[in-house]
């Protein structure tokens, strides 16, 4: 009888903890507003300053010292952000928290970096 009660309480505890985890993930997704039609300015770990304009239809317009392009795209899933530039020559993965985002990037030549940006 004690074993059955222990098993029952263990299963209840697992169900409760699993439910809490799911609610936290959903809360993060709800609490993070879309980056659509916003502008963010930041810096990459290699020193390059960059401005991101998240346009409709997943189009990313970005500006760096050498120029400005719209040959990029973006996707957002809750607080997760992904964007690629120049036909996936470089890809960026990050997280959004409030008015800040940060993450990692890499290009097809194997170069890797970190980046961060703040909403304007």
C-alpha cells in the first residue's frame, strides 16, 4: 500500500512540474512582442556596428558601415529570433528580452561571433 501511495504521489509531482514548465514557455512567447516594423541597433563581437529594420513579410533591411541592404530575412518564435543575410551567407540565432536581443552568428566561411542589439 505504501508503494502504491508513493508511486501515485510521484506521478502527481511529475505531472505538476511538467505543467509548470509548459506554462513558463507559453508565458515567454506571449510576453515577447513581435519585432515586426521595429528597428534595433547593435554591435557584433568583431566590432561591427549594425542596424536592423524588421520589415513585413520577413524582410530584413540592415545597415552596416559599408552600406545598406534588403537581401536578408527574419523569423521570430516567441522570444527566439533568427535572421539570415545574403542568401544565408551569414546566419544569426538569438533571444529577445524586453528591449534587448543577443545571440550568435556564423558565416559560410566558418567565422563565428556574438552580437547584441537594443530596440530604438
